[in-house]
């Protein structure tokens, strides 16, 4: 797991961070979910709850993705 050099925290802290511009929050969450789905990445309970909470503010959002072939992972 990648560590943030400045804080020493893991990438899991992404569940607590959002871009400073609120108008970009939905696009950020969509990209986050698309990446998880594309690469078949797991989300722990904390991350899942964060995503679900953020998604509530994006009722018109649509997530589209293509799965990465298994031999490309």
C-alpha cells in the first residue's frame, strides 16, 4: 500500500479526502468508482461507506467502465 510521505498515512485515507472544489466532488467519486470497477479492486468498509455517502450528493451520476483483461493486470 502506498504511503503519503507528508502524513505517513496509507492510501486508505482517500476515503477522508475530497478535492477542495465542491463542484468537482461528483466527478472525483465517479472516477474513483470507475477505477475500482475497471481493475476489480476491493473496497474496505470505511471506503465503501465514504463512497456511498458521497454518491448521495450525485443522484444523476452514471459510472461507466471497461474491465481490464485479466492478462493485463
